[in-house]
C-alpha cells in the first residue's frame, strides 16, 4: 500500500511590521511521505515571510516544473517564484526567465548551497534572493509536530 500525505493545520497570527501585513492565517499543508519536517516548516515560514495577495502553494513534487510557492497577479501572471531547499542551478536559471522575482528559502548549510550554485549559469543571478532559515527554530517547531 502506498503512503499518503500527512495534513498539518497551522493557525498563524502574522504580524510583519516592516511590510504592514497583519493577518490571521489558517493553513492546511500537505507533507509528502518523502518530505522532511525541516522542508515542510521552511515552506510554511517562506509562505509567511512572502505573504502577499496572490500567494499560493504548488502541487509539490507532483508538479516538479513549478516553484514550491508562487505569487501571481489577478491575471494569473507569475510575479514571484519562491523555492525551498536547495534547487539546482538549471531550475533557478529557468525561474529567472519565468518570473521577475526569484527567492530561495533554505534550511540547508549556506556553504553547501553556495558551492552547488557557484560558477553555474543562472539567469539574473545577481537578483536572486537567498534566505537562510536557522535550524534551531525549525527543530523547536518540529518537536511540537511529533
């Protein structure tokens, strides 16, 4: 029998003073059996940090050509491509061509991510936004999920 996704419910009081965003979020997030807890929580944190009108989760690994999160305008045009983890250079190159803004949130070792992308051809690499999520905070929340 195949393993199914586990659904997690998150109730988040979002208060981002810098962007004047104040929202109560009720997120229902699916965790694929092959997805780590760190990756799941990094996706949720990225959603919160990027929260804007038109943000949404993708179908996940069932749609590998889409970002983990995206922000679209009312016409459906892609405004932001937001990836999680350590996407390869070819994926980021494609993202740079598909969206005016590309951001990556990672819980991986920053040196590892830098080595992986170093010297590779990435469209608009200078505009790529990389955010490192500190694992200590992720580990605390993971303890609550178990």
